[in-house]
């Protein structure tokens, strides 16, 4: 298919979707002309619609091509072009000024993950700012902080997931708030689900929505109210205990604290037995359905409870994760083929058996990102560790994606200086004083890794950087020079990548670079905790007790009634019973939209035209409000208002509405958002362990 | 003549749109009303007893294509060996000239037109160029669920049975669309 003068470059797309997919790029005269995907042996690592649309992203007319400085008021989005010299001098000058005037703790480094890469990620700036004297860290992983913390409490590690091809060994797969057909979470995940189903696995989906995953792969859909998942799981534990079906040998051998959990479930502490009827009131799931699922899960082996991370993004989301892991133990499905530890249906960096150490977020230090506006506005007077003055922002569309947009904006407006590194004029870029234009992954080199599958991906530079765009590494290095930092290091991108590969499983760097993929050969699908289960004496769990802590000693020391040591259902704020529900009776969830990756790709024409951003509302709720399909509606609560199209459907639980996250804000002069961004409505209150409750929010919907 | 056709496994399709975007990229079709592939959602029932299936639609390279007969300048031809139906863009006089005769004739509304004035007809050509090089059509190669396949239609019928129906799809015997399904019940 190659034309003359056309070369082929393999690279991997590791967007923030958990896919690491092959893009076979055709380049003619330095221009990317077409894209294919993996054309090797099965299992091919095929790209999704977003990866296939990358040509329109990289060459988008709105790409930021040169540095800019703000003219006019912050947030207006008015900029003028400047040279790199002026941009870098200004930023270096401000970093030094703020550090020397107020101290390094007044510097904020606000980053998230964007592309999941080894070199061009948050590390170059972390290194720069650390060498320059430090900064106040911000923590809290929006995706799954609750899941991580719960996992670390119960298993002592966040590395808990079996490989995706192990699903072929499951006789029963429970998809709990998990929608890989839309969210990807590992290349080929949906394909393995399809194959498992076709080979005879039974699949059950528990979700407020009849998602594409539930629709296509599940034999049964169990609709559940958002924020109540822990109640259903705990009631399932009740059923297992009541019928004496739990795996007592497993619990005795590998866990501690089951008796304390059992007491709680039976209601010995609070007088309320956590029966299916108790849970029915809370969840809306019929008691018989809860009982049947419990019996099915405990009697079908092996069974994989795939714990989606969306239910963890609720006011007490960590309890859902603790309860799910506990059921995995009660059913004896930890550490076996076809089972699942039930922690998080997501596995990213540091995942065994990779020898390469991938970057992971520095945990639990500094200020929680959801508290950032408060931190900026109150500082030390509010009990925070510093008075923030300056923010370096990259790899995140913070002003679009974080809870409670209006609060976010207040915080950003109060800083003295903001520098943003971006590809487009996003909601966040608009708040910059200086804008650094940066490259896409097609314009630089890097390494990434498979999620849920054992392979490394090479990111090959396909085309030269557009305009004056620079990579993360280049920008940080040039700032280091201007800030007089001598030991930042001057290794090239290639040298750094060769260093990464040395000492790993990858035998030949050049071959890895050319092919774009290195698959780690395993004799069988990887199973987490296999050693801990097969040889527990020599392989304790990395917890204080060496066992799975159904009663978490760590959480017990917190002495926080909202962070109990055993899995407990705690009613969320803004639940159906909240007095607020009289005014705002609908539960809003903010799911992932299949034609985007969070806020990325929202501006790509081939993708935009596939589906319109809309709020999903059940026909019953729509009818009483006089809303028909395609009507414009206003969605509001005390925190804000969004105008958006209504998509009337049968595929969502009545009482629940879904406004997919990631749509680009378009605020009018009254602060009303016309872009369909749900964060105008969400509340910036983290859970006790630091979860982001994107899925705990009450709203009302009215016809416009 | 060994008619080449599609196999679409409706039980696997999750409506991810990778096929649509891959096709637009490969054939350089801009965003706009013209798309050689359509994916439609078939929804039935009332909460909580709901059904969803996705349907893949493209040119089905019919055994007896009505578009071919309707074209006033014979711009549409059917391959004598492979049965692939193609439009000759040079011969096509543009939709406004002939009042979109092929589109009116096609029961599946396959012929596509861009936004330029008097647009030429465009549609799936089963990636003839790719097939000639031993490669699969771009949509087949793209599908992350492996829900699509292309081969001589006889092979599909031998393998999957004479399954010509699917949810949301109307099998029109008269035109004999070259597609076999595994429908989602």
C-alpha cells in the first residue's frame, strides 16, 4: 500500500484511556498522510476511533504553535505571540522571584497524566522544580484515589489486577460500574470479554446505566443507584454468611478481620442486619436479585468481580472498593486463574511483571487537589502549609476537569502567576499568563506500557514538531539553564530512553524502536497474588499483618468514624434522602464519553460528528418535565448551571441522569455553561480517603 | 464471478466507531455528511427490559444493484470477477445534475455526497486497492472487536449459514445485498 516516497513509522498511542495501541503511520514528505493499526499476529493491538483520528488532532488548525503571553484580563483568553526566549525568561524569572520572595512552598506544580509516557510526563518539571528548591505537592488521583487507598489498606499494594487475557478463564464475570467498551482500560479488553462470553462465561453488569458494555456483553443488567454500591456488596456478604457459603478455609488462611466484618454485617454492632431487604431500600435493587447474585458469585468458580472505578468516585467510594475486595476473599477468587482480587479493574504503572519502573504519582503529600481553590484563597490563615503564589500547570485540563468549576476559577484568579503547557487553547490554557506550546506524542519519542497486558510500546517520532512546539523535556531543560540549575542533565531523549530499556526484558533497543512493540513472553496469563495464595508462608501480603486485611489496621489508627476499619456502607451527601433532593431530585453521574478521552479529542471533527454531547435522562423523568429527545435543557443546582441537549432513553435508571465528562466549557457572561461540562455542578469535597466524588451530585433538569 | 461480501457479527459490535474513522482517514474523507460507513443504534424495550444492538451499514455491493441501473451516465459498474460495485468519479455528473438518482434508487441509502456544489457520488469500494495487495479492507483491519470480515460470500454462508437478517437491517431479496450476519437477538 506504500506509495513511493512514503515511509512507514510504527508508534504507540497511550492516551489516558489505558489503551496502548499500535499506530502504523504513513509519512510522505514529512507529513502524516494516513494511519493503520497493528497488522501483525493476533492478538493485535488495535487502536480505537480516537487513535484513528489522530491526524486531525495533530494537524488541527487550533494547535498552539508558538509561545504566548497574556494581554487583557486573566481568563479572557487574549494572548499575543512572543519568542521562546521571552517566554522562558519570563517564567524562569517568575519562578525565581516567587521562590526568593515567598519561599518555594508558594510554588504549586499542578499536573496529571495525559499521555502515559516514561520521559515526557510530569517528571522533567518535577526534577526542575525540586532542584530549584522545591514546591508544594498536590495529591489525589482523580481517576481512582479511593481505589488505590483501599487497595493499599487491604492488600498492601495497588498492584492487584490479573491480566486481561485471564478473563478467558472465568466462568462468571461481574462488571461492576465498568464500561471498557467505551473507556478502553487496556487494549483488547473488550475483545477478551467478547471471547469469554462466546466461550460460555456468564456475564452480569451492575450499573446505573445500560452501558454499551452491559448491552453487548452481559446476560443480565442490574440497575443500581449511584453511591450505594457498598450497600449491595455488603448485603451480598450477608447472604453468603447467612447461608454459610463463604470460603472459610480461604478466609482463615489468608485474611484477618473477617469476624469483625461479619459482626458488622450481621448488625451485632448497630442493631441493623445488612440484609438484601436493607440494601433494596438503599440501592433500588430488588432483594431477590441481590440474593441471587450473591449465591451465584460464591458458587461459581472461578469468578472475576471486575471492580470499575466509577463507583469509587463517590462520597465514600473507598468503602465500595473495600467491600468488593472482601467479597473476592469470601469467595476465594483472589490469586487464581479466572478470578480477580476485586480491587480495581485497572492496572497501570509498576504493574508486574514489567522490569522497567514506570512513573507513579507521589502519594498523599501536600494538599489534595480538590482543596486547591481553598488552599489558594486562604493559605496559611486557613491552616494550609503555604500561601500559593504561582502555578505551573501541564498535562491537565484542570479548569475543565476538576470539581466545581466556579471554585476552580476563583482559585486561579487569585494567583500571581500561572504558566500553562498545552497543545490547545483549553479552558485551563485561557488562565495562563505565559503559554508554552507543546508537542503531541507523534512529534517526539518515548516509551509506554500495556495496561492489563504485558507489553512495552515504543513511541516513535513520526513527524517533526509543528510550529515552535517543544516537548516536556526540552522546555524543562531550557528553564533549568535560565534558572542556573547546573545538574539538570543534558542527556538526549534517545539516551534517556536507552537507559530506560537497559536492564529490562527488552533485548534489542533498535528492534523495539523499529517494531514499536515488545511483548513479554509469559507461560500463562498473569495472575495477581498467585504466589501469596500458593505459598503464603514465603509470600506474605505486603500488609502490616502479612494477610489480606478485611479489618484494616492502618485505617483503624485513623480513628475516623467515616473511615471505618471494616467495609461499611455510609450514605453519601447528596443522596436521594438528602433534604437537598427536594429541590434537586436527580442524581447526576458524569461518565466517560466514548468519542473522547476525558477532555481530549473534543475538538476533533471526525469524532465530534459521531455523537452529540447530551444528558441522558430516562423517559419517565423526561416526560414529567415535558422534555423530548433533542430538546435543550438546563441542568442546575446551587453551584451552577449547564445548558445541554437532552437524550431521552430507556437505558438509565429513573432518578439518575448522566452528563458525560470532558466536554469543553463555554461559559457565558452569567457563568452559565453552554458547552455541556458537568463540573459546573459538582462539589469539590473529597471523600475521607481522598476520592473525587464526580458521581455524587444532585441536580434538577428543566426544559429551556 | 465470485461475489465478495461482508460478514458482520452484531453480537460483538459495541458501536465504538473505529471503522467509520479508519475509513475516513484512509480515504481522506473530511468531516461532514459523507461517510462510507454508518453505525446505528437499535434500541428496543422499556426500562429495565431494554435491548441495544448496533448495525454496521455500508455499500453492500448488491448482487443486483439498483444504483447501477438508475445512473443516467452508467458511472456505476459491478466487477465481473469480484462483484464489487464502484462509482467512476470522473464519469459521475454530480448529484444535482441527475437529482441524486442513485441515492433515490438505493433501498439502503448508501450513496454519499459531500458539501461541495454538485457533489460527485462517493461510497465504499470494498477497499479494492487494499484487496489487490492482499490486505483487508480498512474497516475489517480496524475493528477492535473483530466484528467484521470480508471474503467470498459463499464462504460466509458455508461458515455462518444463510443469515441475511440482523436487528435494524432489512434484507431485501431483490437486490441481494452481499452481507451475512450473526444477528444479536
